[in-house]
C-alpha cells in the first residue's frame, strides 16, 4: 500500500469528482450516502488496474480548530504498514526496494502489478536505448508489450501534449487501463522525452552513433522468402522490425530495433534501400511467386529467376543490388557514413555563407 495525500481548496469539488465516478459505475461509496455529510467517503475506485480508495476529509475539527498535520505523510505510511500486517496485504515499501534496479523484460499483465512492470521497463528503456522520434520510441515499447500514445488537448487556452501508457498482450491488444505518464515520473512525459530525443538527434548528426546493422538486414532480405521469415531471421540477430500500415494495408513506415547496441532507427535513416516503399514492393513481389517455388529456392535464387516481375523503375528494382550476387557488394554502412559527412560539409558551408 502507498498513501498519496493531496490538498485542495474545495470540499465540494472533491466530493463531486468521486460521486461522478460512482454514477459512472467505476467507484462505490463504502460509507455514507449523502452528497455533503459531516463524514464523507471513503470511496472504492476500480477505474485503473490497481483498485484503490479515496478518503475525503477536512483539516479542521468540530470546533473549527486546525487539525495537526505535522509529518502527515510519515504518519499515513505508518498506518499503511499496520493495515498491511492486519489484512495480509502486499508491503509497498518492500516492492520499491526490490524494484530499484529496473529490468529489461516484457510486460506480462497476467502477473499483476502492471503499473510497476510498465514503470520498470520504461526506466530501463530510457536509461539504455537511443531513438530520435516518438514513433521510434513507441515502436521499441511495442516489442516489450507496452503501448505509448500521445494525447493532445487544451488547458486554459494553451495547447498541450501528454503521453499515456498501456499494457498489451503479445498480439498488441491493449489489456490494461491507460496510465498517465505522470504516474511514472516527469522524465516519461512528452516535454522531457522531446529533450532526450533532441539530444540523441544532435549526437546522431555529429556522428557519435549510427546504424551498424546494414549487413544483417541485407542478409535477411536476401535469404528470406516471406515477411514472417524476414522478421524471424532478424530476430535471430537480436533485431526487431516493426512495420506501420494504414487501413488499406500499405506500409508507410518501418523501424529497426538493434537490441545489441540498443539503438532504434527508421528504415529511411539507413538508406533508401531500407525504406517503407521497398518493403511494400518486396512483400507484393514475394506474394506473386507460387508458394511451392518460394519454398524450393533461396531468396537470391528467387531474384535471379523472377526479377523481371519487378516493375521498371520501381523502388524494388532500384534496390536490386541487395539481391544480386555481386563480387564486391555495396557497403551500406560506409555509404550511410558518406551521406552524413556530405550533409555536415554542406551545413558548414551554409553557416559560412558559401
């Protein structure tokens, strides 16, 4: 158990909030049955994955004198420990001590304590992975059974962007109520996350880190004969690939997650040969080859026999060097480095007014 104490200026507002939850069926009154009473609450809430209780009270006694609130949090936590002993509940202090070092593992909602599982995994991700966009961040989390969504709105005339996190099963289906980023700490909110991504982007542009998985991805594309086989070959190299599709099933984004170096890249950062358009064309091309023939040949052999089926000028034809058996194959990592160096030289010339 954990006690969270909040002070407000309106008793009516606190009661109204809880009664609204009661009317919606997500809370129940454990004692008292009037909107305003001399002993309001408590209320049992079931609107999150962790059932909890709201106790509404006042800071003055019956004679209008201020109630002593010195060390109120310490006294509340002492009461929590006593209740845990009396009713055999889980000790919140012990949980916090056990979870000081976050573990990098998938969230499993069936094991319970979902909020702590998500928090531990978020902490491990932020401490060890590099990414440059929210799309790359959310793609990484999806491999760990966490869905991250940005929510936009307006507060007092000012626009804001927040983030909510939910647990998913292995198929990506959400299986828990959403948790606001504030439940895990400010660094998991949108503002702090944007600063972190900006720092990673600067380091990327300065050449402090870069994709090193070109060879593994090329190997998988050459030897795979289906989308599932491609993902399986990458998985063996500790690389996850996430394809983002629209309602029509067209891939509009691809993200590679290198778990060895703990880096995340959109395909386009690695070169045009690894962009979404390439995989749209590649998967259509594979599907156009009879299954019996696909299973009897390697990916490279399929390209030798069926490359004529790739449309002239299509992205797939432009990436033909991936599939051809060249004596001196393209070093995609070297090419990517050369492109970045060219951009840096161009930026320097521009800053000098050249």
